[in-house]
């Protein structure tokens, strides 16, 4: 996850901590001028930014830096409390007199004037004006060197704290301490709810999203908080503070059922931006379940539309079906006037139609224009938000690009860009940059194409970018470099796009990247005659054709099949493409092809062995895929018994040369697939094979389940003969059967 602000070096923290503590003791924090070179660096740190953002305008600008420094140092020192309580109050006599774990914090806080030392005449009678160090020596019956060791230890701990990146929980704690300080320092009566609301508005307008979200949280404005999370999801995804805030919201159980749906959708968007596909899918499923439980057509429609967006790059048929279900639910919500809910239903319905239009454009379906023409009709019934109008302009731009009118395409895209920039919607701005890069490339205005594309790539260095946007812009840049005749640069960008699309499961983008790679390799083969380029072109073209056909993009599939003939002019056309076997197992066959080519060059014997083993693994992976496909079809049609002898013979062939680990992996997949996910099975088996045994706590740790679930799983695995239990009570452990003898 990108860090939004500069982290501070340990050396800088140490120097500033010493200067700050000395200034704090003298009551001269204002001496730490913002012109100090090291202070300029710390002002950019997330620690300092959280304090200043939480203070807002409650502290005059002239005092803000000095005040923030004092709050930050005080909070860092109170963080040394063994009881983890916030603040410097409520320290009992035992902590002062007997508990040595308190002494580093007490020494540092009293020495620098943050905490007075109580009088304990029965233990030690101090003299008037006695220094804190001398007082502590008498109170603890130790020498000065011991107290100074406590001081040094505390200072090292505070330095370690501020030199490390903050966690979300730490930043929330620091903000709470800042607010307590602000309230204590404010002498006039103030409506704190109104103040927080004003600070939130100012922070969000200035782009300080974490500050804005925190102020909304303090007001208890859950609707406004969730709305801001949706709008500023790109910025919110870049900090762990968002996660800590949402986790606190969930634990506090302060949300209505509808707000819980919204929270699940916010989580899904955050996981989407962080490329966490599985967690995004889980959050979306949770949102739909919660919406259906409530029976609210508005949120059922919103959840269906969100799931459709998730599926757009993975399964367009299912995406279109989800959009249609979402549109039907939103239309029902729109027909039931409910004030603001009706307005939102209108906007969500319009956006649903816009997304359907976009998907139809991907298939060259003229229905896209009909869908877009519905948006003005909806606008007559309910006012459309800027984000809805911007999305419609964006899609009109894509429509005109597809029909071959780049002038109108650019007109609509720039209208969309102005709207998104005015809104401060960075996510949509970057998406529009991506589209502009493509259109300018199509128009052969390569300088502008590169300029807009590079803006997205540069933004990805410091913030989270959606995988489809980043994969798309890398592909668009590749197209531009291809147009400029820079084939090496084009192939590099296409390959980066392909890898990202493959990792994120974006089948449609993957097919485009592979088509473009095939074209680039064929072009390079045409120029230089390297047979490896022709072979790679064949591989990518065959795979692009297969993926496009699976996605019902038949025109794109036909283009991939004809690509070689068009580029090379061979006259042999698709007959010279690799057979369907290569397309069906592209990753494995491409690896075999690469390894075979490497064997043509002289290699040491050890490398030859490794290469042949790698080829064997690739073919084994293909055989495994085909076997699993056969098993799935047999199971789906009730044919397992009819093919029992063939499956048994195949299993014997597989197991003849399988390692012990592979045999166990196969057994666990067959007998525990409904109990454990693949990654959980792998983790549990790896622990069993490496450690020889596993207990309940270790199982819970590696599988990511509770102790109760771990106990249940282990019992079931033992019943199925996959594990053997030994020992009783706390010494109970489980072994693989062949390791128990």
C-alpha cells in the first residue's frame, strides 16, 4: 500500500526528539522554527500531519506547529504507559513506588515537566526546589545513573515509535489525544459537532481525505462518512487509518442495516483498489446478502451493479446479467418516491445504464447508443449528480471513438475530465486520462497520448490505482510506442499489461494485451527474421483468439486468427497459427516453447537437467488440468461410476511417479475440498510435512481460522483418515498417517 507522506529517518527523529524534549522542558516549543531544515521533513510525516489535521482551525496558524509538536511528544511519551491508557492522569501509588515497568515513562515525563511527582513523605522527604532526577533517586532508592538509564531507555522507545511507519490504530489514538488537548485548551464555548462538520468539509475540499473522514466520524455523521468514502476511495485506500476507522465502526455496532450494506460496499471498493480480488468478492457478496435480507430494492440494485463492475473484466456475460438485474431493482426503487432515496435511485439507475452501454460498445452492439439516450429522460425525473453526468460523457466519448469520430470523442472525454477535476474525483480523472491516451494514440497524436498515459503510470507510484485502469493505460502506451515504431518499448508495456491483467483475473484486458503482443512480435519478426518472435506471436495470437471466443467477443477472436496473415502477408492465414492445444494451455505451452528454445543453446549439464524437469512440470500441469476437467464433467452429469475404471487407471499413472507430498495433496483435494480452500490445504500440508505434526493452535494460525473451527476441522480430517491423532489434552497433535508409525 503506498505511503501518502514522507517517512522520517531515524537520525532525523533522534535529533528532533532531543531538541523537542529540551524545548518542551523549557516551555519554548515555538523556538523549533518551521525554517529548520530537519523540521521541514518531519512536517510531511504522517504523525505530524494527523495532529495538524485533527487540530483544524482551533489553533491559530502561528501557534499550530509548536502546539502540534507538544501534542505529538506528549502522546509519544504516554504511549510508554504499561497499562496502555491514554494521557498522563490516573497513575496509582504502586506505579510510582514499586512497579519498575513504569519507571522509563515516569522518568521521561517528569524530567521534561509533563508530569509533577506526587509527595510520598512516608517513603522520601524531598527538599524544596529539588530537581526531578534527584526526587526520583530518593523515591526509588537508586543512584542518578540508574534514573538516567531509565531516561535513555524511554527516549529510545519514543524514537523507535516515530521512526517507524504508523499503524492505523496509532494514528486514530493520536487524533483522539489531539482532540482532547484542543478541548482542554479552548476557553470559549463551542459547538463541537458544528466545528467538526466544518473541518470535515474544508479538509475534503483541500484533498486531506483522512482528516475529513476522521472529523465526520467524530460528528457521528455515518451517512456523510460513507458517502465521502465512496467519493474519495482512491485516497482512502492508500492509508491503513481507513481500515482502522472502519474496523472500529464495525465493532461499535453503530450502523443501521442499510449503512452496513454501504460499509460492505466501501470495503469492496478499498479491496478493489488494492488489487485484493478475493476480499473484494467477499465484501460484494456480503453487501448483496445484507441488502436482500433488508428487502430494499435500492440497495439490492446498487449491490448487483457493484458485482457487475467486479465481473466486467472477468466475465462480461455475467456482468451484463448483473447490470440488468441491478437496473430492474433500481427501476422499482425509482418508481417508489422516497425523497432522497428516489434521487439516489435515479442516479444509480442512470449509472447502471451507462455501464451497460459501455459493455455493449465492447461488443460493437448499437444498443449502446439507445441506452445512453435514456439518460436525459431520467434527468427529467430526478437531478443527476456530477459523477453521473461525467460517467455519461465518458461513455459518449467511447461511443464516438468506436464509430470513428475522434473529434467528438475528445469533446466528450474532455467534458468528463472537467467534471471529474471539479469534483476532485481522482479515480475518475485517472480513468479519463487512460481513455484520452487511447484516443490520441488512435488519432496519431502520439505526444499527447504519451503525456496522458504517463500521468496515470506516475500516479501509480504514490497511490493505489485500479488494476483495470493501470493495465489499460500500459496497453495504450504500448499501442502508442507501436505506432512510433518503437517495438521493444511496445512489447515491454504490453507484457506489463498482460501480467497485471492475468494477476487480477481480467480476461478481457488479457485478451487485448495478448493480441497486441502477437502483433508486435509478428512485426518484429517481419523486420528481423528471428524465429523466436514468430513463435511467440503464434502463441499470443492463439491465446487471444481463445480468450475472446470464451468471452463471446467473436469479432475480436476472428481478428486474432487473421492477424498473422495481415501482418506478414503469408497467405496462409490462421492455418499457420499454433493448434488449439497450445491456445488451451497457453501459459504452460509458452513455457515449454521457451524452455525448448533454451535447450538449443549450449548449457551446462546441471542446467539441462533443470530445463527438462521444468518441461516435465509444465506437461504435468496440463495433464492435471485435463483430468480435473474430465472429473468436473463426469460429476456434473452423474457419469463418475461409468468412468471409474478409466479414472482409476489414470490415477495410478499419476501416482506412480508422484512424490509423497503430491500424493497427499491429491488426497486432501479429493477428500477435504469442501472443508478447506486450496491455500488453506497447502498451508496445513506444508506445516505437517515440514514440522512432522500439527496442533490446534498451529492449524488455526496457518489456516486463518478460530481455535473452535480448528478443533472441528482436525476431528473431521482424522475421521476421514487424512490425519492421525496422538496424545491427549494440551499435548494433542495430529500427524499424516504414514508418519505415525
